[in-house]
C-alpha cells in the first residue's frame, strides 16, 4: 500500500543520485544509414563500449531537450518503475511471471501466477462467484497485504520533472499509489486503497471488441466512447449509485463496520465478509481495472484524456513496462503510424527500430536512469541559457 503524506515527504529526502553509466541501445536504423563496424580486438571493443555510453548520454540529452523546448511528451510507466520500492512485478522478463512475491503472509510462489491466477481471477466474473473468497484468497495477499511501500528515486525524479515541465504527461499502469496525484498524471488502471460499487448486471459498462463506437476514425482508441457516454448518462439517474461510474470510495466509507475497520487498519488480515457500498448496499470492488472491464467502465480511468494526450504527443516514452497490455499496444501503433519517436527506459524488454518505428532503448533500472534524465534536463536548460546569452 502507498505511504501517507508524512512518509512521502520523508522519502523525498532520500538521495536520488544515480549509480553508474546508462547504457543505451539506439537501435536506430532509421536514424543512420551507416553500418556499424564490427570490433576486431579487445581495444576496439573497449572503444565501442565507450561510444555506446556516450550515445546514452546523448539520447538522454535529446529527450531532455524535447522537454525543455516545450514539446508534448507522454510517458507510460509500468511495474518496473516500482521494483526498487520492493514491489515485485508478476510478469518475469520473458513476459510469463516472477518466481515469487514476498508478502506479510510469507513468500507467495508465483510460478504460472500470471496465467493461472491473475489472468483468470482479476475479473468481475470471478469476483461475483464468491466476493469474500475473492478478497481473502486473491486481492489481499497479492495486492493489499498490509505492507507499506515508499517512492524510490525513479518516482521522485518523475515528480521533479512534473514540477518543472507542464508539457510532460504521464499515464501509469501501476495501481500502487506511489506517485502523488497531479493534473498531468492518469492512473489508468486504478489505485490500491480506493473502491467502486458495481452494478448487479454489467450490460451498461460492457462493450465487446468490434462494437460500433463514436468517432471510430480517431487517431487513438483506448476505450469505448459510446459506452462511456451511456454510463455517464445513466449516472444522472438518481436511482444509479454515484460510486458505480463517477466517484470512488475510501476504505473508511465501506460497510459493514467490521470490514471497514479491517481495511482501514491496512494489516492485510482476512475479511469477515465482503465489503458493501454505503450508498446502495451493492457489491464493492477495488478501484482497479479488471480484465473483463473496459477503460470506459469508470471515470477514474480517464481514458478520453489519455487518448488526447497520446494523439498530441511529439514523443512517447515507456518506462518499466513489458508491453503486454492494451495501452502500450495502442501507443506503439500510434507511434508507428504517425512517426512519433519512442524512448524505452527498461531493463529487459527492448524494442527494435524498424522502418516504421524510431526507438531509442535506454537500458538500466529506472531508479538510476530517470534521475539521469533530470540531470540531462539541467544540462539542456544550461545550454539553452548559454545560447540565449550568446545571442545578446
């Protein structure tokens, strides 16, 4: 679970200095027609490594210059951003699953966890079969076990960038709440610690792939606008609970009292029964986008604003994502079609440049590479000031 305001302020005192060089794989066939020379000796290999590190600094400076110049940059963050905070991703480097996840209940084995547990259980359908068991056997041990996590240097670097550049927008897939909400951050998959009421039947929020939609020719399509409009119109009906589509519940609002107390204490203990909505008495789910829900299912996911950000982006940055969910697929396809340059901050999931996709891979832990981006922004701003003074 995320820390409170005091612990976040304490976390900001942690030094955000990065460690070691940033390695960049600038797979940029589209940027240079000159073939790379193959090194033939140990000395040439060392020189090649030095050039690669230099390109790393150059790539960060290039991205920093885009920010300093006011270009619209969208960064999409994934689970890799929070690994340095102690939150293990469920997918491994090859896209399957991590080997284990430490929780207060011990180390939970995760061999096949993504396919066998997460993918099949993180659905409304699974929840409705037994809400109490869904919370106690699935949600609490895997997502809300009572452990407090803290922002790492990567989170703090992003906050520093948000504070400096209004042209930087961020869409996060993470639900851990380790970044302070701001007008330039969309938590597109929800947030741990918030809840939503769900209708008894899901016809209003469901939209099958292939269903006709409003503005079908729009450049970026994440959610179903027609269904989103329908649920918003339904929300004007006083008989519809406001927590179904428009508002979120805190744990201290939930019913009954014994469940409310258990969730407010955040100790990860089993619930005596499933939580209920205080307004309508209906079933309550965590405010997280489940696999059988669309981005239009609740206003919290803010998909239309995310679409607008991606459509106007002059550069798209990925950080710590395995490229396994819809939002990354949509963003990459938009970059291909509209020739938007892509920067990929990652440890393992490297993108390859093609004739249609211009990618720079910045390899390293995000708690090291993102602080280096802040340093590159300092350098870009200094260069900009120097140019301005020279012109006078």
